[in-house]
C-alpha cells in the first residue's frame, strides 16, 4: 500500500472489521488497471475493474452473486439505490479490512480475497448493502455497519465463521450495541423480536432523515439503548440460519 493511502482511510471499527469507508477514493484510481468487464442483467449493470485478479470460476461466481443478491437488497431496502455498480479489485495490502465502498463503487482487496472464495462473497455482499443504505450524515457508523450485516444475514451471504464465532452465542463483555457489524446486527434482530418491524422502521427513518440518534430508541421502545442491550445480552437470544 502506498504510504499516503493510509491517511485517506478512516477506520470505522477495529474489532471484527470487514469494511472501511473511504473519505477520498481518488488515490485508488491510480491503482486500478484500465481493463474492465461489463455485465448487464435485470436492469442492473456490474462493471469489474482489474478482473484478472480472480480466476474465471471465482469471477463467474462473483457475477452471479452480484445479480442475485443486489437485486434482493434493492427490493428489500432501497429501490432507488444505484443500478450500476463498479467493483474494482485493488491490492489492498496493509488495509485493515477486506473491502470498502463509496456510492456506486466497491473496492475489494485482492491480496486478501483472491484465494478465499467464501469471504469474497461475504465481503461483496456486505459492501453491496452499503450501496442501498444511503443514509443521512447523522446516522452513526456503528448503526450503518450493523444494518449492513443485518441485511446481509437475511438476503446476502455470510460465512460460517461469521455465524459461528461471533454471532450465534451470547455476547461477551467486550462488545456492545455500538460494536457494529454482527454484534449490532444480532441486537437488531432481537429488537425485531421484541418490537416487530423495528429494524425496517429504523432503516426507513435513516433513509428519510427522521432518525435522531439521541432519541430514536427511547421514543420507539420507552427504554434507553443501554437498557435494551442489557436485556438482550441476558436473553440467550439465538438465530436460526436463514433459508436461502
Ligand atoms: Zn461496512
């Protein structure tokens, strides 16, 4: 990784981090080869830059996953999400995650994903969820990452390690509601169980700008988020694997 790239990257979460958000992606353009493949299906367009980073089989699997899962993400969460997505493979050596996103563009780090097909599918889907979560600026990063993993769990691809190691057991004292990713995702699923439709309403409020970080949880549950997390962490709540 060029030295100056690190300065352009804002690390959202260190623990269990699969995703980072780029504050300035122009530096990436220098690293992206000009070769590009374009695929169109069902009104969606996928552009792959630097496609030779993957072998033919992995690439065709990635293309199939894109058209299958992104269609679902858009249907379920935001039909107005970009219909054209560019997936750019870059080296990514030294980055703390496996991929990153800006609107309409996903970076996948081939140095980590090239030979590991299952995380590749999961990372692609996690980043595709970011393409449908076009929230206003006052939505916290932990919540965005939690809803991204929430949507990916139901409609995308999650690895066995994701489910086994840090999802399907009682949360430890080292995680909380603000840990994001799978930890917040499972908390949201528990909230759905207590307050049916909670996460869908929360998502809509984030999209419309109605979400207010200081008051949303109290307004909709009459409990603070800390009280809710305490109840959740004592609940032994577990999820069935999604039927796909
Ligand atoms: Zn993310």
